[in-house]
DNA sequence: TATTGTTATACTCTATAACTATA
DNA sequence: TATAGTTATAGAGTATAACAATA
């Protein structure tokens, strides 16, 4: 028989990446999902927490505890939307943006090292193809 | 800023693959980990359950319940090793091998469909690079 | 004393439903 | 009535330690 299932292969690669990311994020005082939240907020503030949860592919009820802690650390702000007082607009603070950039730099460095043995063409194809498959 | 983190990309692709696999495995009466176990056993019988667990990247204590059910369904056999009566050699039955092949065929078909828009070269590079990154 | 398989226990993560305040 | 945020609860998944049998 031939190759390993593509799914199994992706699981192994993903697990390896996550295992490598975890200590880097720990050192910055961020959980994996806190980092994901900061990264999405770095693109643009979220009009509602629900929108942020959906964007992250995460559950809105679990996101709350994450945002609570990020707010407590001063990395994000939750401001009531003046036009819909049910909603809370979520945005990074300056400290939050700084923290996100630091963590992302660590992660990018780790990824570069991991991709060290690949050619530029292989790297480009990898990203391109994964982006397609991610849908 | 530039691209998404490689890790985030892999998480999304992996999640998509798993979401697509789950209903296929459900239809064959297999959990994800049961399928992983059958697939590893299809390569070769396992000399011990611990060896199988390690090969799968799974926990030996959780594997037991999986193997219990697979044995109850007649898909695997656990025979005491005559040379070390602590150990139990695990191997597929004919039914187990058949079930694994059916499930794998379903999964391969799904994967082919997912890769439909890619060139042969892209597919080859994807597999090759992922295999390298999987370590 | 160390190892295989097993069981038990505690802990975390996840999913679901219900509550409040607004609309 | 429907939605955003929140809280509570139950279930699944996970990690750890302890036990019996064998080496």
C-alpha cells in the first residue's frame, strides 16, 4: 500500500507546530487561544464578541474567559457599542498590539527554522496549497 | 502585515480534513482513534499495546478502551506473547483488515476530491513537504 | 526492581442550555 | 421575539498515579 493518509500527515505536522509554539507563548504569558484572539484583533477590531468568536472558529462562551483575562492584563479593551448597547466592541490596546507582535515574531522565527531545509519554491507552494485547502 | 501563521493555517486544514473524515468513519462504525489503530496494525501487528500506543502518538491507558471495543467487534485479536506473558500481541483479523481498507478507501476518495483543484506537481510537493515537516 | 496491561481518579476542554439586558 | 453577552452544568477528552501479574 501507498502513503499515509493526508489527514494523518496534517495532524502530525500540526501537533509538531503547536508543541513548538506552546513554550514560546508561555514565555509571553499567552495561551494559544489568547494569541489567536490577539492576532485576529490585530487585523481589525471586532464589532462584537460573537463576530470575533466566529472569525476565530472558536466558541463564544469559552472566548469570554479568554477576553476577561486579556482585559485584566490591559491587552484589550471592551467598549459598549453606542449604537447597540448589547454589543461590546473589542480592540487591542497599545500593550496588546506590542505583545501580539512579540509573540508573532517568536513564532515566525521558530517556523523559519523548521522550514530551513526547504527550497523557496517548496515554501511558496506549501503556503499556497495550504491556503487553498483551508477553504 | 503579511501572511497567516503557518501553524494557524495547518490547524484550519487539519480541522477541515477531520471534519470531512468523521462522517465517513461514523458510517463504518469507527472512531477516529479506532481507525488510526487499525491503520497502524494494517502495516504490521504490534508486539505490545504500549508499542502500538507510542507508534500512534496516543496514550496507552486510553488505547485500552479502543482495543476493547475493536476486539469485541472481532476486528482485532489480542494474543498473549508466549515469550513474555505480560505482553499481548495485537493483530488485525480478516474482518479488521477489510474494515480498515473500506474506511481508507472512503477517506482517500474524499481527499482526492479535496485536492481536485491542484496540479500533480502541487500534490507531490504538498505530500513531500508535509512528510518532511512531520519529522 | 522494572515493565505490561489495567483501573481509578482528577483535571481540562468542550458543548448545551439557560439567564440578563437590550433591541 | 430575537440577539449579545454571560453563567452554569454536564459530558467528553486528557493526564496522572496506583495496582496486579510477570520479568
